[in-house]
C-alpha cells in the first residue's frame, strides 16, 4: 500500500493541532444507527479546517496545546 503525506484539502498545509483524540461519532441514517471507530480530529493551523483520521493515518505534523 502506498504511503502518502497528509495535507489539508483546503490550503495544502501539513501542520495541524490535535482538536480531539479517540473521538467516536454516532449518528442515524434513515432507520439505522451507526458509531464510528476511534478517530483523531485535527484542525489545520493555517486555515482552521477540521479533519478526521483513524489510527492508520500518519505523516502529519501536529502540535499539542500546552494549556
């Protein structure tokens, strides 16, 4: 499988902040409910676009909030 560097689809930046780790999303579509696997939510440092990745994603420069 080809490994590719992750980038923001809006501004093409490769820097992001971790907005959430091990996040699970749930929802309903028609008469079915669903729950996602654990996701990491990243926010682009340049444009603020939110991206969600499962644990197989790699090669994205992240910064943790130190507050």
